[in-house]
């Protein structure tokens, strides 16, 4: 049985002091032993958030990292730095990074490998544009993303990672994929993992849905057999996140 994983992606929100205040506000609302809870926060918030969450059930994730070990890469943050600061998860390949920062699958493949090597759990994002969905190429596109981003990654490592399916047209738009649409693609991703690796790896990997998840739609989405939780943007910055985390209570 896969444990659900519900992660907030704070994106470029929350100054360090606001971040600490949000952790305090949400502390008692996000207690649910049935699920893994993660806050993926801006790099500058990592240290204060790790401290603020000590002794709680919430783990910390980063929103990005660079694949090189160390050196002259001004402005970048390494996997080892994240690990040493107390980070356990790292979002890789969010559609905003693919789009605004031109991150391609070859780069993301290097990031995934480096994160795993450093002992971080990647939350690897994939998803189609509205145009691709309307053209009927959603699954072909996502299969291509998954295959490229995981090239050369061993089955044992894939079994431990998290994949987030985020249809780009549903991000920040208030337009959620229907439960059936979300389940269809999450199931398709699992089938893709079975095809590249094997059935046991596919059964183990956790697949989240992301895109306008809120307190009203979380329970229905998370009840689907291939949806193992969510990657939550806007709603992770308010008390509603507690309701999403406690969707089964
Ligand atoms: P929203 O929940 O704000 O739509 O954002 C989803 C997302 O991009 C999470 O990574």
C-alpha cells in the first residue's frame, strides 16, 4: 500500500519571517499520520523553515537545485547544500521552470540523478499544455518527458521517487482536471513506469496530481487508485492546506 504524499509548493512566496509565521499557523492543522506532508519552499526560507518544523510531522523540500557538485555556478544551489540544511525532497522540472527558465529534459535528467545521489527524493513534474491535450497527444508527451527525465535511473531509485502530474492548463487557473482526467494520466504514468521498468517499480512509485487542488476537491482526487496525493500551489499558503492534508478525516 502506497502512503499518500501531500506537498505544498510555495513557489516565489513568503519571506523568511512570513514563512516561519505560516509554519506556526499551520502546525496543528496539518497533523495526519496517514500521509507524508512536505513544504517545498524558496531556498532562502529553507533554514528557518527546517528550524520551525523541528519536532513536527512536516518535512521540507526545495523547489529547485543544480546538478553540479560545487564550484563556479553563481546563484545556484547544490544537492549537498540542500541535504546538509535538512531538506529531504526537491521539486524537479516544474512546468514554470521548464517554461520561464527553459529547463529541458536533458538538464532535468542530470538534476534527478544528482538529487538521488545526494540522498534527496525528487518530486519530478510532468504535464501537458492545453494545446497538447486538445491535439490528443497528452500521454505521448508525458511518456516522452518521463523516459527522458529518468534515463539511466535505476529501478530501485525510481521506486522511491515521487512523480507529480500537473496539467499546465490547470495550474493557478482554478480549473482542476476532472477526477477522471487526473486518474487517467496518473494511471498512464504508472503504466509507463511498468513498461520501462517492471510492475513492482510501478506499484511502488508515488504519483501526485497537481493543479488547482483545494479543500473541496482533494478527497475525491486522492480517492483514485493511481493518485497518491497532491502537489498544491496556492492553497498550500493558507489554512485550507490543513483541510487538504486531513482529506480523509
Ligand atoms: P496551484 O495549486 O496554485 O494550481 O499550483 C499547482 C502547482 O503548480 C503546484 O506545483
